[in-house]
């Protein structure tokens, strides 16, 4: 019989979790963050079982990885190159296997090795469903990327392909595809990986910073595309009070993504892509494309009410796919 | 029909919650904390419905108050006099009334007026049960109170009475009392208030700092008694590797607490008291008693294996009352 956390008991559980934490934190409930001469960025994200993750399609290491990656993504896409720490709050049913908990933390550690940071504290308690509440901390660097920094004339840049995570989810749950097409094994593999082990855009941020045309240039709008490509562009329009035009022929598609236009809905609204969506001065956008192979100019910003248009002036409506209709 | 958060929808819900947040945070997912020349203390606590709170006994404002107070308590009892900010993660069933959510935040705001801080960010998502994940931030001040700072010869000080919250819970749930006694109306009222609207020990901390015999004296052990008086004293013994002796005649009892010794179990193990339990050099302890009327010397620290004894050398075992056996 596998050992459950009820078998272990609360005190021993907390003791076992300490080995995943920064070693000087172990004697107190509270964690310390050293004084900084830089501002700190903070992000809180909740992952709830059967809403944000499901054991039917992801194992504990996948879920641990994802819980760190999605939090890191928000900080990175706000401009933080140095993720410093995480607190982890866990709600777990008493019959949860210890092995599951251990693998969750192993997955978190693997992600922290890539994106930075360490666990400095947290809380663990019983509940009927699994829930992971993570607060992530990073240094604030220049440029600080805001949704509200776009200006007419900017190019809109996506740092990577979209729709893969949504396709991965569909493949893992045997959901009907937008149309019947034959998918290449390598696309299938990339899609499943994008869903189970998303990558936060740390390399894209480094390329963005390395491609600044001159060091005084600091204005850049940015956000991650966790809620979908279209929602991210719309968010920039609303916060910056301007209009976006997307180029139909320049959608950030995986080279093996189906040509059928029915598949655009997953690309535009699928979500959980964790790419960086940027609005940049044109020369910066062009310089970034030279540094970052996966980056694409997908449109431009102009004056107007905050909506997103195709280049034929047709408005593109954000489609709420059932997966993300939480309420 | 009351309006539910499903009626409102996710985007409008997040818009409505923004009025409870610091005004410069509203355009981005991430929050900023300004650069500090002081270290930051961070604490994460989870409150799960039917484990940490129940609508049968507390209304939304009570629950909001408590969620802030219990987080502030950990920071204050680590020495932070200046609570600066909170992030709030909420899991809510879609049929939750908007009015409930609004009152939750009103309760939080009332507590922040007393204990300090403001909401700088968070997350909100759907789930089958209500859950509140709070991360609290405070400046680290000197002395930093650690569980591990006690030394033989110290006096153990409780900054207030214990057992009231446990009694309040029993009264609110019509639970059988430890023995049949007549309780005074004022004790009943204090007990219910202690359970519904706990006070974090900010006044006690100020008194502690104001009573330092000299400004170079910085060693003090401390923790809050959220897990019960006895567990707190035991925690200090274990982290400091020493022994505690409690004086049977000096238990920190409300003047109207029943004399019957059966009631000691709630006083020792009831939990959710949110008083400060300190281990202090003797002259500091005596000075504190002069500044803080509710403070009591309840025992002393000596060399020995980390257990808690009565003054007749009998060992006092921590009793896990069913309420806190989460696993």
C-alpha cells in the first residue's frame, strides 16, 4: 500500500517538505527576503485540481513544473530577469500519496533550475481537493514591461508559436479537433510538451534586453499569453487605449500547424501559451527578430478604440473557449 | 435573487475587486514592492472552508478579518511592527453571492486598518469549495523574534489569555463544554469575539520593544500561539533545544475562566489564540509586565531535552484536539 499523508501526519509531512526549502528558513513560520536596492515584483497564482490541472493528463512532476512555470511567466513577462523565490501553499486531501507530494516538489525544483528561484516558505493543509497557491518573487529590472506602454506605430511581436498547448490538451483528452487532419508525430510531441511542461519566456526576455537599439530606450509594452494570444493583445489595447491590427498571414504558427483556418481559433484563443506578447518601437522589434529565431512581427498598433482588427479591418472577437470559462 | 459571481462573470468580478486594491496595481497581473533598506518578512497561510472557517458560525466580514489577522499575527510575532502588504488568492464556487465576496474584502480592510497593510495583488478562480490563500509582507525589525532564541534562565511570557477562542468555537457550535459550569455573559462575549475577530498582538509587540532594558538587548524568542499555548512553548523548546517549566498557578486565564481543572485542556491546547509567547531575559520580562497589563510570566526555561514540564516535574503532553487534526 502506498503511504498517504494521513499515515505520515502533519508534523512529519512538514518536516519532509523542509528538504525542498531554503535551508535557513526551517525554524520559523515566516520567511525572510534580504533587503534589495531593486524593487520586487510579486505574483500570486492559484492552480485548482480539475480546473487548472488534472491527474488524468498530467503527473505530479508535470503539475509541479507547471505551477512554477506559470508564476515565473508573469514575472518574466513583466521584465524580471532574476526570479528569486517562491512560497508554496498546498491544500491536499488526506489520502494523497506521499510519493505524489514528493514528485510535485521534484517537478517544482526542475522548473526552478531553469527559471530561477527557490522555495522560501509556505503552508500545507487538508481539503477535499488539491490546490496549489504560489506566490513568486523576482527583481524588477528595466525595462519594466507593462500592458499600458504601447503607442501607435509600434509593432506587435510574439516571441513564439501559439495554440500548441490547446492542441496538447485536446490530444491528451481525446477531444475532437477543429477539423480532421493528419498531425505529424513531431507536432503532436511539441503540443503535448507545451501543455504538460510549458516554458516561461526567459530566453525571449534576455533577447529583448540584448536587442535594445540604445540603452536609453526603455518603453516596451508586454504581457504573457497565458489567457490566449488574442486576449493578450486586447489587454494591451485596453490598458494602452489604442487599437491593434493583426496580419492574417503572419500568425505565430508552428511550421507544422494545420493550414485549415478552423484551427485559428485555438491559435488565437487556446490559451496557456506563456509566450511574450510585446508592443515595441519598430527598430527594437526588428532588432529582436534578429536575436530571437522564434519571434514574429504579427501586427501593429494604431490610434482608435481598444479592439483588435484583422488587416482587412474586420474586428476579431475574443472567443471564450469552455476550458477557461471558470465562472 | 442575490447576484452570484457566475452572473457577474470573471472579468467584471476582477474589475469589482480592484477597488479593494492599491490603485497603482490595477493594470497588470503582477504587483510591485518598492526597494527597501530593511529585510522583508513573508508569510503564507491558507484558510479552507469547513476546516479553518465555516459560514455556519462566521459571516463573510468575520472571515475576511480573520484571514488578515492570522497572517499579520505570524509577522508581528516574528517582530515586524510594520505590516506593508498582502496578496489575496481566492477560490470561490461560481454560485457564491457577490455580496459575500464584497463583505469578505470589507472585513479584510477593517483588519488592515488595525494591523496595517494594503492589498497589492492576487488571483481569483473557481472551485468547489471556498479557499483563501494570503501572503503577507512586513518590514523586518529588530529584534527579530525566532523560536530558536531561548536560553536557560529566561522567563516565558504570554502576552494574553488563552482558551477563549476555543470556548467561543464551542459556544458557536453548541459543543459540550469540558464541565457543566455557569459562564458569565461577559466571558461568553469575549470568547465569541476571540474566535470570530481575533486580534494580532501588535500592541504586545510595541510594548515588548518599548520595554527593552537597554537598546543593545536584541535576543528574544517568540512565536504566536495559533497552534495552542502548549504547542507554542514546545516549539520554542525544540528550536532552542531546551526545556520549559510552566507554573500551574500562573496559567494565562481570563479572570472569569472556570476554576475547574478540566478546562485547562482548552487553555493549553485550544489553539487560535494569536497571543505572543516569548522567552525573554528576566529583566526584560519584568519590564514588559509593567508596560503590558495582559502579560503574564507563565514559566521559565532550563537546560534539558525539549519537553514542557509542570513545576512538579510532571511532563505536559500536547493534546491534539480534533479540530486541528487536519490529516
